[in-house]
């Protein structure tokens, strides 16, 4: 998307993956992902935080209710 936003990964133009390495997931990161979903007309997004001991604890699924 050439409008000033930078999606980390966009898989098959269907799933957006936003990658972070932060202490905790804040609402601003979720809002950022929702914005990407709306702009791209994608339905599913994954917010992945790699700064956790267990990978499963760092994954948050976000669905855009088009």
C-alpha cells in the first residue's frame, strides 16, 4: 500500500501479519492492525509478539467485520 502505511507481512493479500517485539501488546498495536485490515479490505490479521517465552502467548488474532 503506497499511502504511508507499512504492513509487515501480507499473505496472499488475505492475511495481514504485524510483528512486534515488545514487553506487552497495547491497544495501539491492535488499532494499527485494524486500520491495516480496513484499508486493505482484508478480514484476518495476526499480531505476533516475539518478546514472550512461549510463542502461543504472543499471538493475537484480529478479525475485521467488514
